[in-house]
């Protein structure tokens, strides 16, 4: 049986951050945007104890590999809720075009 591959929680959260930034970047020029209230992630993880002196625990997110399997008795389900914020404003993340591009002149006849 092929061993499952693992990814660290930090790597997964870093990828989520990258994906949110890409979504924000591609929203530029679009009419509809979104506010990200919460990002909920649910993982299947395995906990490993390292065998080295002074070793500790390593939590690895189980990744799906074609044909691979993991004994469900050795896995745990973990849910992580993230509330992303914009570091420059302290507010919620906006997946939308920039505030400057929202300032468009009023359409004649519409108020």
C-alpha cells in the first residue's frame, strides 16, 4: 500500500492566503465583488511523533493521492475557522475592485 503524502497546516493556510489575494487581483474591473466574512477549512490530519531526541509532534494534512489510502483509525478531523482581515485597513477582506475604481461619475438621469 502506498504511503499517503502530507502537507503542513501552515502550508495549507499560506495557500489559502495566496488564493484570496489572487481572487482580489482578478476582481479588478469587475462590477460584482464579495466581502470575505469567514474561511472555514476542514482537514483530515494524522499526528506523528518524531523519533529523534527532543522530538515532538507533527500534524500533517492528508492529501488525496490517486490509489493511496489512509487507515481512518489513525486520522482525525480538524476544522479551522479563519477571519481574514486586510492588513492595511484592519477591515474585512474585500474581493472586489479597488475603492478608487468604484468612484465613477453618476449616470445622467439616475440618482
